[in-house]
C-alpha cells in the first residue's frame, strides 16, 4: 500500500510540475487568426471570367494571415504561439505538425466537429501574381466564447498579441484584443483587404465591433485596399496614414508590394522604398512583413528601421516558393 501511495504521490507531483511549468510560459508573440492549407497551382496567366487555363504545377503549403506572420516571428527567434480553430481532419494534423517543425507552439489545439479545416485554392502566374478562392470553414467557426474559455490565459502571457481583419470574424478578434489590452499586451492588427467589403460581402462582423477593435489596436498594418477603403479615398497618399490615428492605432504601416511601405507614428510619416528582388511567389510576403515589424518593435528600433526590416522580410519571402517560406535572421540581414 505504501509503495502504491508513494507512486501515486510522485505521479501527481510530476503532473503538477508539468502544469506549473506550462502556466509560467511567457511568449513574445501570441496570434489569434486563420490557419489552413493553400492548394496552389502555377498557371501561364491568371484566369479571366468564363476563361479556362491549364495548370503547369500543383503543390500544397500552409497558410493563414496570422499563422504566416507567426511563422516569420518564430524563424526570427521569437517565442511564438498560435491560438485558433481547426477541423477534425487530416489537414488539421498536418498543420499542427508544420507548426511544430518551425517552433510555433500550439498550447491549446481546438478541433471542431462537422467543419473542415480552412482551405484556399491559389493560382499563381509566371510573374508571381496570384488570385485566391477560399473556404474558411473552421476558421469562421471561432467564437468570442472560445477565445475566453480556451485562450485567455495564453494571450495574457504575451508581449505582442497579433490578430486580423481578414478571414476570422471580428467578434473573436475583438475579444482577444480586449483580453490583451486589459493585461497590458500590445495589440497588432493586420487588415488584409477593404474592411467595409469584408463586413458587407463576407459578413465577418459589424462596424461597431470593427471600430472598437481599431480603438484597442496599438499597431496596425494595412494593405493599400484596406487604407483606401477605411479612409474612403481614391488615391494612396502619405497624409492618409495620419487619419488612422483618429480611430485609435498609434503606429500605422501600409504595404505597397515591391514599392515598399509607408509608416506613420508620433514622429511623422515616412516612405520606405522596397527592395528589388526577382519575385517567384508573392503570396505571404505581407504576412512576413507583419512578423518582421513585430520583431523590430520588440528590439526597440526606431520606426523607419522597423519598416526597412519588414520590407526585407517581405522581399525575402517573395523570392521563395511557398506561403510560409519566410527567412531566418541571417537570410533577412543580407537584404539590409
């Protein structure tokens, strides 16, 4: 009996040590967002309406706006974790394995019943330009209740919290931002597309929730369509960035593909030229940029240096095939 009790005590003690160590883990970046597979075909030209093209090559890679920028963070040496939802299928197991391979921790895997893991079909032409069609499925099934019940303690342990206005609904992203803000965690938001189009046509959420999410955001990274949509402008101009401050963010980045980016903070607005590269796959370059700026801000760099580093991360990714083929610190430094 004494041997049994002794073994039982040691087992419980071992379990407590594992739980305690897990509860004390701190993260540089925790991301809440989409995660799925990209089923990619190479085509001579992007298909037009009522037009068929024949694919030359087919491959599978991992994707998702926030997931991709977390991979970039991990490759730069940051302690990184992803929270979100997957389906109960082979793609979910594949994605969890891929996260593990690059060092992105998934502390609370959530696999939902009766939905498939997010999938995107991507056509890429010879110039590296792309068009996409997606089925968000499990990603869109993420709810604020799941964020509170499963991910709250993980988000609270981060230095930076990343989320998106892209594929997941706004309500769970907002819940994550609320948790982060209350815990003193800096909020990073990636707006990947015209938010009004996404709200109206994609039904990702309400204007009220979107405006509250912006108000909680410290650093926002936007595509050109996102900035033009939010400001109701027809032409991209540097002075538009300062208008975003009125919504809440303190730092605004706007990516312009090969042209580089624009950035604004309390010190002013800057145009940071891009790095000329031979692009072979631009999908994921903006996500790598997002990971790069998070890394730069954690280093305490001035905003122009942060933007230059983000450009370098995006440029390197554009030279590599695969949505998450971002570079490590040694790869990126060559571009600087």
